[in-house]
C-alpha cells in the first residue's frame, strides 16, 4: 500500500525480531485468562497476532485475533468463550503479509484420535519439503504455517496412542522449535534437540505451566521450576508430569541473541539473568573498546542495560541523552518530499541540553541495516555533540537467521558488506566498536567461544548454522500458496 | 443472543429455504464481475454469505464474505482482487450458526495436482460418513461443510488426471448436488444422478456459463443453452466443452418445490416457466377448491402468481389486500411484554379499505409451522374481512428435506401433526384448501403422480425419499465439530 | 467516489423521493421501541439515516444512525439507551452528500427554557435567509439542516413560555413543514399553513401519536384519529391535547404526488386510501388513453396498483411480465466497458414467456429522466413483445420540487424538454400516454383542477408554486457550510 | 462497563494527567501533516482523541478522531482531506465519559465574520457561568467543552474586526488557557494572564509555529523562538507576527507540576530543561532525605531522571530493578477472584536478580492515591529486597487541580488524609521521603518559595489557587448536559 520510501516509520525498526512466544497452563480455573496474562508478558516476542485454545472437559475453544493481547484478548466476550482449566496460547510477530488469521497459532484440528492444538516458537527448516510429501498423499493445507505441518504429521501417523504419534511427528522435523500442544487429556511441551529457542517449566499452586520466558511466570506470581532440556518432551496430565527424550542427544546450541536483544531483561534464561548479562556485555565492551568521553547515552530502550554496564565499568556518567516516544502507531504518511526530507524524529529525540558540547558514547544493542544508527548519530550531532562514539553490544550481524527470527536477507545487513571502518564512515561516528564474539561468550559466562563445538547458536554473527537448511537449500523452494484461503475481513 | 420469543421478526420467515445458488463463467474478461451479477440474480437462493474464486492464468484468488452480494462484492477493492477470465461463485442461506466464513463456499485447496475450487447446491447425505473415513486416514478438515469432503476425496484419489480424480470423488457421493468446480485449466459442472437441484448451461458471446437458474443468464443477457442432464458432468476448457456421464443412469427426480417456491418466477426450469406453472397451480387450486368470494388477495410476494392464476380461473378480482414492507433488517427487539403482545406487523399490513366487508380468498404458497398464516389471517380479520378462505398452492408439507433445503424438524411442521380441518381451526379460517399432489403434478404438465416411479422428488409432501440418508440414519450421527477453527470476527 | 457513468445502479432510481418521515408518541412505556416500529413503517419516506430522541422524566436521550431502521435501531443497546415514555423520531432520504450524522434529525438543544428536540418533513424555503440573520446576531450553527434553524429561532425568541416561543419561531418559516417536537413537558405537532406534507394524529390505548402516514399507526395497531389540519399546531401534555392555529388561514394545498408515488398504498391520506386512488388513476388512464393489447404489465412495484386499475377497466389481463429483484445493495461496480455495455438488468427482469409475441401495456407511475423507461422498454422488446404501449399514472413532471422532495434540476426532467411524441420516440414505445392533470384530480375525487385556486400542490406538473421561494430566488444563495463540523467516525 | 474492582488495569495509572496539547503552523506546505507530527510529539499530554483543522485558502477542513495520533491521523485519506498551508491541532486526555467526538477539539464554527477554529490547553474556570448567560441570550451549545464557550463569545461580540472580537472574548475568561485559533487570514495564540500552561513559538524555515512544548518543535527540526509571555496574544498573518497584551499585567504563575511530571524530559519550559530539573530534583531529594542503600531503582519511566540525579548525588548505583512492559492495552478482565487476588503485574515486574538481598531506594515522581506505590513496594519486597526506601520527587499532593489536569477529588488523595508516617505505613516502606516545597523551588532554580507571591502555581501541593474558581464555588454547579447531541458509533 504505502511506498516504503514515502513513509516515516521504518526509522527505528532496525532490529532482528523474534517471531513468537508460547504459554500453556494445565489444571487451573480461568486457564485462558492466565494464558492471556502470560502472553501479555511475552508480547515483546510477537506483536501482530495471538491465539488461545482451551479445553473445557468436553469441547475445545479457539480464539485467534490480530492485534495486541491487551487489545484483543481482554474483552470479556473473548475470555468468556474460552472455557476450561487447560489452555495454550501463542503470540506472533508480523511475517510475510496477507495471510491474516489463517496463519495465527495455535493450530487446531479434530483428528481421528481427538482434538489437537499446537503452537510453537522457532522455524521448521524442512517444513516445505515435508508439506509437499504430505500433499502428494492427499493432505490439504489450510495455511502456509509450518505449525500446520506438525498437525498433519500427527494426523497421518500410523501409531496408535497420541504420545507415539507425536514423537513420530516431531522426529521428522528439522530446525528450531519450542512447542506446546494440547489434547483432551494432555499438555505437551517440546524443545528441539539443540534447544535453540527457550522454553521453561513453571508451577502455579500445583498447576504446570510452559512458557517461553520466566517473565511470563512472574506476571502471575508462578514459580520457576526449570528450563526444558534440549530435545526434551514433557507430557502433563492430570496425574502429573513425565519427561521423554525422543531425539538423538546433542550438545545444546541456545540462541545467543536471546541474551543480546530478544529476551526481556527481567527474564532468566538457562540460569542467567538477562539484565545482568547485558550489563556484563556493556562492561566487556568498555574494556574492549574504551574511549575518553563525558557521558554514556543509551539508544533507548534496548541499549540501556549495556549502557549502564559500560558507564559503571568506564566511570563515565550515564545520561538520558535520547528520549524515546513510546506512542508509535502505524506508518506515518508523508504526503510530500517536503516532509520526507525533514529528518522527522518520530521515535527518538535528542535531549539537546544533555548533549550539547559533550563527547558522547552511544550504546546500542546491534546494527542491522545501519540506517537507524545513521539517523540517530546525525540527531546527536545536530544537538551539538562534540564527539560521537558508537559502541555496539554484540558482534557485527553478518548472516540471516532461519530459526524463527525475522531478519533481512543477508545482502541488506550492513556488516555483510562493510568493514568496521566503512561502517563507522557510513554512520558518521568518530569511533565505532563492536563486542567481539569471544567478548560476548565471556559476558554470558563462558571462557570464550569453543570454535570446535560452539556452545551457542551464533549463526547471525558467524554464518555457521547448527542444522542443515533443507527448504532453503532446495532449488525448488517456491512456497505453494493460499490453500483453504478465506478472503474478507 | 436474542430469545426468539422476545423478538418480532420470525413473523414471515415461515418458509422452506433453498440453501444455495452457484454460478461460473469460463473465458471472459471481468469474469468475477459477471459472477457477481449472476449471484445477485440468484440471491433468493441464499442471502447469508457468498464467495467467488477466480483464476488469472497463474494464480487463484479467493474472496468470501458474509452479507448480500450487493453489499459485499460490489466494492471496487473486492472485485479488483478477483483477477482473471475464469471464475466460479456461490451464495448460501444461513444454516446452523456460528461457523462463520469457514463454511462459506467455494472451497479452495492447493492439491499436488494444482489448485481446485468447488462449490455446490444441495446436500451430500453421506458426507459425515465419508469424512470420518478420511479423518482416519489422516485428512484434516477445516470446516463442517460437505463441500470440503469433495475436495478431500479429490486430494486423496490415486488417479492421475483431474477428470478421473474428480469422477472417482463424485462417485462416492450420495444425495443432491449441483456443483461447479474450477482448476487452472478447467471449469467443471456436475448434477447428481437424480438431478434433484437445477443447473443450467449458458453462453455469453462464446463463453460458457454454469448457473443454478436461467434468471442468472438473463441479468447479463446470456443465452440459455440447456439444462444439464441428471448425472451429467460437463468439462469446459479453452478448447470447448465435453460431456461425461460417470454415474449409473437413473430416472430424473427434480425437486418439485423449486416450482412451488424456490426458483424465481422469471426462471425456466427443465423447460417450464416458473411463473407460468405457478399460475397453473393457482388455476388448478381454483378448480380443486372453489369458493364464493369477492376478492383474491395474495400473501405477497410468494403467493402472487398463484393468486393471479386463481383469480383468472375463478373470475374473482385480484387485489393487493396485503402490502408488504420490503425494508426488513435484523431481528427487531421488543424490550417488554407491552410490545410483544401488540401483534406488531413488521412485514405485512392489511389494506383495510380493500378488505373491509369482503369475502377474501387468501393465496399463499405453503404452510410450514403455521404461525405466520395465523397472524396474517388475524390481520385480515381485524381489517374487517367478512370471510377468510385460505388456499395453499401446494400439498401439505409433512416431512423434512435433506437435499440442501433449510426445513424445520418434522415435528414442527403443522401438517405432520394436524389434519386439514385442524389446521383450518388453528389458523382460524372459514375454509382451507391445499392443492393435491396430483394437482401439483398436473400444474407442472404431468398427467398425475406416477406412484410407482414418481417423476419428481416430492419427499416433503410424501415422506418418500429418492435416496438413502446414510448420515441421518446412522446411530452415530453427532457431527464432529470445529476443525481448523478460526476465532475472531 | 464512483463515476455515475461507470456504475450500474442508477437503473431504476428514476423517481422523485420524499425526504422524510416523522413519528412521535407521548405517554407510553417503551416509547422509543414504538417509535422504531413507526419509523420502520415509514422507511419508504427515507432510507439513509434515522434518529430518535426520548425523554425519561429527567433526561433526554439522543440516538442518530446512518442506515435502515431495521439495521440500526433494532440493537438492544440502542433501544436500551432511549429510556422514557415520550419519544419522537425521524427517518430521512439521502440528500447532498458528506454531511453525515450532523444533519440527521431530530435536532436537540438544551435551551435556557429546557431541552427541545425537533424533526420535520418538508423544506423551509427561507431557511438560509433566516440563518444568515441569526448568524449575524451570534448564533452558531452546527449543521446545514433547516431544522436547526427552527431550534435557533426558538432559542432566541424573547417570549417566555415554550408555546409562545414556538409559535413565534414557526411564524417566521416559509415552505413545507410537518414537524414534531419534544420538550420535557410537551409533544408538539405542526403542519405548515398549506398542509403540503401529511401529518396524522393517532391513539394507542390513550397515548397520543403523531405520524406522517397511517401505515405507521397500523404497524402497532394504533387507532387513526384524524389528519392534522393545514396550519394546525397540536400540543400534547400529560393533561391531554390542545389545538392552536397560529397562522393566517389559507386553502389547503396538499402534495398530489403523495397519492401518485410517495405514500404507501395501504395508507389513507386526507381521507382517501392511496391504493384506491392509484387504481382510480389506472382506470382513468385506461379511459383517457385506451389501447388494444394482450396484457397489462406493471413496472414493479410502484406501477402495480395503477396497472390493476387499468386492467380491470380495460378488461385486459394483468400479468407479472417484469420481475423485480428486491436484493439491491450499494452501487454495483463495473470494472470495464465490457460490462457497462451489456445492458445489465440489476433490478428488473422481463418474464420472457409472458411477453413473447404479445402486445404489452406497460404501466409506470411517472417518468423523471426517462433513462429507466428506456431500458425497461428495451428489455421488454428484447423479450419478444410485439408492441409496447407505455401508460404513465401521472401528468408529465416538468418542474423541480422545493418542498422536501429530492428531484433533479429542471433541465434533467425529460418532460421539461420534450413533447409527448418526442418522449415516445426517446423511450422507443409504440404509444405513450400520460394521465392529464384533470384526470389526476378526478382520480383523487375532484371534478377537475380549479385553475383559479388549485386544490393541491401540483408544482412538479404545472410549475406553479404555492409559496414564494426566497432562498432559491436570492442572488446570494450559496450555502454557508460546515459549522461545528465533525470528521471521521 | 467494567467494575473497577474486577479489573486489573488501574495498577499504574496513579498519576495526575495533563489534559491537552496544542500545535499550529501557518504558511507551510503539508501543514496538516506537520501538525500530525507535532501532536504525535505531544501525545503524552493527551491520548484519547485528537483533531486538526486546516484552511486551504477557500475552505476549512475538519477531522476529529478518537484514538492515538499514530493510529488515526496517519491514514492517507485523513491527511488528504486536510488540505492547506495553515492548520491547528489538539490532542486530549480522556475526561468524563461518553461525550465522544462532540467534545474533541479544535472547535470550528462559521461565524458571520468567517470561519473560526479554536483549541486550548487548560480549563476555563468560569465557563459554565458564561455559558448560562449565553444560553439565556439564545446561544445553542453543541458540546460540554469550555472551548465552545470561547467560540460563542467571539460569535456574539459586537466588535467588528476579528482581533477585537477575540480580545473581547478572552477578557471574559478566567482560569488557565493556552490556546491556538485559526481564521481564514490569521493564526492566533494566547496564554492566560498567569501563564499557567505552556505555549511556545517556533519557526520552520520561515513558517511560524505554536506548540505546547519544545519537543514538538524538535520532531520536525523547527527552531525554538521563545515562550509566549503570560497574557500575551500573538497574531500570525501572511505579513508576519504581531504581539498584543490584552490583559491587566500579572506576575507569572506557571504550573510547577509540568516540571515534575507533565512535560517531556527533552522539552525546555520557560528556559529550563525538564530532564535537567528532574535530575536536580533527584539530587535535592538525596540531600534532603539521604539513606544508606545498595541501589537506586526508578519506578519507570517517570521516576527515572530523578533516580539518576539521586544516584549521582548519593553515589549509590543506579539499576533497572523494575522492568516496565510498554504493551498495555485496555483494561484487563479478570473473570474470577482467583486471578484478582493473584497480584498480577501487568505493567511492572521486579528484576529479582538485581533486588534480592539489597537495600533499595525506590524513586517515583509523586503519590496520588497510593495504591500503585503499595503494589510496587510489595513486588520489590517479594523479589527479596532487604530494605525498601521510597523517595518522592515532589511534595505531597494534597489538593485537586482545576486548570486542565485530571485529578481525583481531594478526598482520594492519600496526602490529604494521612501524615507522611501514616503514608509510609500504608505503602509499607522502611522510610518515605518527599521533596519539600522549597526543595522543589530550588530544583527549578529559585531560592525557595516566595510565600507572599509564589513564583509558580503549586495549588496541588499547597491548596492555594492563583485564581477564583467561579463555576466550582457556585451553588448551582450542576453541568447542563448533552446539547446538539449525536448518537451513533
């Protein structure tokens, strides 16, 4: 609709974005209301749409809506329709357009073995290949979501009981998946063999919870029990919880970018507090790339914890030199060149009084395309900064992610086509420093990156993917589209 | 939502309702706009929702909307999205609630053999049975519509070419179905072996058309070619049209109620003009149930042609003694008893001046529950009629229809539990006459009903169904529900 | 938005349209629900928007909505907000675009003397002139409606009691107005001195009703009491009803077109039944313009009563040779010339079987621009009519109406620029007959038109207006626009 | 709708709220788009609704919408309708419910002298009294907004030119008002004689701008010229700008709470940078109420600048011990007690790892009802804080504001009914410190409060109002309601 070049809103969207958050609870009154709260706490993992499926002992109820949890699932009528003491939910980031509600999870189907709902965070990297095989056998897909592929695999399994069918299905999957599923009797949680995406187990007065992050436990005062292990499948029933390990054991490769940007600072992932690690990163950065300066200014809000760490380590005062406007709606339209060339500051404004005449260290979490950094540096210079030194709380991002993260194609990543010096020129700073990959590993508590067997998935920094990428590699990777398509609305 | 007892709108909905109309055109610029016009002419066959699928040479486009064609498909944006020179469409009557857009036809799926869209008028009487078998084999249904069953049968066929797959699929169907289908290369039309629902072939300057009724050809000035034969399957390609007869040949059993009420009076069905037949019915009725009276008054609008026929045969003047208000929206709410007991006349009003002091023959097409007739008779009496004689242009309706018609369960049909005398008492008329079944057959041009081998489907009058009713008879006929359910909207 | 030339919907809108209907009830539980029903029965007098104001003993409640009564005022929430035992309502025809809800009546204002709501049917022909004077004195208008002018006149009156203020206000008005007003103590009804628009008094179990037509009494079973007299002002309070005559007495000049087309056939206006008069008109037409023919066919629905009258007088059978499709939504879009030139028949279809080979008398109520007649005649010819004779149930309409009727400007009226012969050529009929002006007067029960002192307003036929047209005549008649404008929804 | 007790969202709304922001520009292409951006930067001053009026040289255009600027005024269609090179806009906070669009500013009226649009920030404290007088003279109000009163005063003025009429009007006003107005020739800006609300003059390449705060200049790169003086009226025409002082000169009484909370930290008001002052406040607080502690934690986001100031002055590390969730939609519904009593943390979450075992100084800007403070303290304690010391960056708020700020009635203000010790008990902290009134005056650069002649309006802290409060004091202060009311929506 809107020509990107003519709009003003891309300004500060220059981030990788996690695509999903999941949450489930089993055996608790008002289950759907609790899932709503859990998803609200996970809203940073996906803002476009959300869905909840509940089971009331005899019937499943499904609600899926486009919009923020706080706008769509807080209506009494919606919550009232989601009866039952068991429910799972999902919130998702905007991906390739147009598909609308059909791609919103959880997916639900009435199988010959009973109802099954599935939602996941991640990306099945062989979904299209599996889908094509299923289509040849007569399966009809009603969406373009890889989650539906899981449903069809369970539906066409020749195993008898749901556990075995489910295991047969997930063994055919490649890629990253932290999934929750609901049947009339069970809630199931699975983490892929590498444990790329997070999934934690919680407990609310005896009811089991599955959630992407611990902050979703905090919102309702639930107790954190433990992270699911890579490759683990937990099955919750009214009798309790059991744990399965249906995959070949592998070394964990958790996504290190969750620490850098995706996870909420108040979450703890794999035993480490995210805010703490971000402060470590800032301190590490101050040690790796020190600079003489008057103030440390975060690019809010994602650069703030690292900036505090940097400030404390470097002994340079931390100041709010950039103010963020949190009221950002849809794309702003600029009807003419007159406005497009004005350098409008929709989301960030320099606090001139703090900046004027100062040597400023700007701290940001990452650089993706670089266009936002360019604008922010210009804004700080226009506000009278004497020097601008940019420090980035991660290594240069040089490669796309295929594990459930929205990233530009590689060629658009600034670091994939420029050296650090060229980048410094491009964004017009007096100096530019990135954290080293070893510095990042140190900040999360390792001695450094184990080059033989890296402890994390860091493909976006290193271009080394922990799995094969079947759909992506195939010559024939054109997506088949629009299946049981609905129009309207 | 609204307690039926508390609302005012059921007043004149006391009719059987045909559930669907279909329309398709192949090889004509602006195909979807033409389908829109065709469906508009078929709006009397279904007012709740409609859908159109078009194919533009490389892609299928699907639009499905709740509401009248004239409200939903007349938006420029909707039509613009339906590119292509081939399109099929469907309009449907409200059926069992809540399913929303998921049950709106045409259904479309991307099969391994390419895209396939299907829409039909009728009812597959073994759909649930087939569906359960398919589910056991791993098929996932995303609606409760019998049309989706057809798609799955085609999808799971082991045949190679689409014609053979389609034939294998429809041979497994029982019941009534006049269907249109669209693939990337073909438009297909099928009538069930008994030809229960209508389907005609038309031609617009060389482009083939399939439509439920001839009035849909008239609206665009297309030429009527012929009715499809019972059991015929026509396949239209860019090379022309071919005809197949994949079923065992059977005697035709066209729905005789199409003549009584469903079809539009300006349509011709199976070679007979509907208005003409309705006038015949009125004349036949005048002969079978003559009465001394001053004026013949139709219950508008469905009773009008028969009333004209009655008037001409009986030599009693035809007068608009009841005026119909065509502006009827959703259910009127009456907040209190004060209004509910006022006998509000939302849809019909007596024309007092015409009626006062007269002996009135009221002509209506049928009596279903009888409640509307009761109110209308009371209204005519209140307007001062000296006598009220009701004449019904069909035999008593005693049985439900399972062939794509919305009928109350049998126990709610007045004629299933009362004799004609009791009915006359119930609706409080001085005399009540129904057309005999033989009279009806005479009106459509037969000598009478062939009791051995009835020429039409007349099950609603005779309780004799021309097919078995598998789903209905099965003990286990509880519908499995909500499959790939969407919430919202 | 839509280029008229590119759309298909103007086809059968070729009528004058009455702009408004009014309804009020005083002293009855569920007053607003009753007003809703009354307005529903008056929907033919205005379909674009409606409003209701109720008073609950301490507060006024106002609801105004765009759309049909049956769609907007039947929602429980809307009715629930309109508490009270006194209410007035108004329904209006679409007029000059864009003004939206601001121009929807009734208008309500809190004056220093208390709340006052006013709605009227008609047109104040000196409204702009009065408005300009009021603006100079500091009045601020929030709409472009002439009804608001009445409110300001009452607001700025120097009289003390509401009756006197109201009388002072209406004495300054010129033109046509049948109005209803509501204060905290009174319901007021006024007809202009010439009684151009209808207004009747009814009674529902002791509660007084004011309504534009008797059909609005019938729908709720209310008793017709009498027409208000021209120039009469009735004031209903909880003590009863009183009658005032604040104007100089004048001879009545009721709008004769109400009989021809505006009023519903089941209404009685000024003691005459509308259907009856329309049949008289048909009979008169058969006498004035006889023709040898096989069938009499109405252009439905407005031509039907006259066609019945013609048929009975001429002894030629009445047949439904044209079928009307009542499902007409918004403007149909035709994306290309291919469709625009197809002669699409959205609203009417010829019943070929009835028409083929016949000599047809087509009966319609009036000819405005003539384009619809042209299309209908062509359609009847295409259906095979041997001869087509058009008979019009009114004299040629040569002049615009300024009394609350939506008419094209004079130059667009076919009869203003063609003789009857030229018109016959234009619409391509074998013969064309209009009723004479004296024939019309005879049909309504007069001996003929009194040329000295015409008994009715017939300006659209004769170009003789019964009042001066101050705003229209003024050189300075540019409307001042958009006052307390609201945008958007 | 929703029972407050049953909902979860009041949690952190415990603030005074400024009610409005204004913005205008004169003589610049795409004026409305620029106003949109300016209002977006002022969104913190009012989030419920907004309006813009533009003038295109011949016509005024008005758009008013409920919702955030970024959602409503960013649509191409809305901006396209606001043609012209001159425009003013307004954004407002939710106030007393239900009035809907009618109360959204700017107000526009076509007066006898031409079009006039007015919007203001503040509150006219004698509006009702003036309104009643105007009503007695026949003025009709279409809203309950005090802004409409200004329009009526201009409309009924006997002066000839618009400047004089405007001056006559504003001289009758009491209270706080920073207003912008637009006529066909002029843009006018006025600050009330005490200069209670802010209003600044800016310049964008030669086009004059009026705005509530400097941050609205920054967003478009406009130059800050100066604050308007208390009592100043500036008139911008195409020839330039002129300045008038129509009021009796008085000492300035700017709202000191603008510094504490209302204004954006990056704005400069009356020559002082807001962030700077808030840091001063924090430092002052650290001196007035020192405490031994391990970390300083802001209640985000409003407590952050003061917390930084406190941390730097006290030498205690600043840490993000509380994380704020910025995704907050409408009220969350909790269907049962089970959830209501869970202590759900919708908006804030404690960062347990940072807080556990620490002595925490919590810094917040103010305490209104105290309920939020209570919850936050509990949350911090639950996270394991060893001690919790609350420091408030303003004196206790003991009195309501009548100058355009949404405040609870006095009895609901915690400080109006408790001593500081009682408050400390109520919110359960180890110590509680408020800034003194003199400390606040020092932080803004004064030596202290001049008790004879206070330099600011500080009525909310001192109960000393700088103007009389006519409407409020009057015995007869019941608001007359709903004037030219619209329903709909």
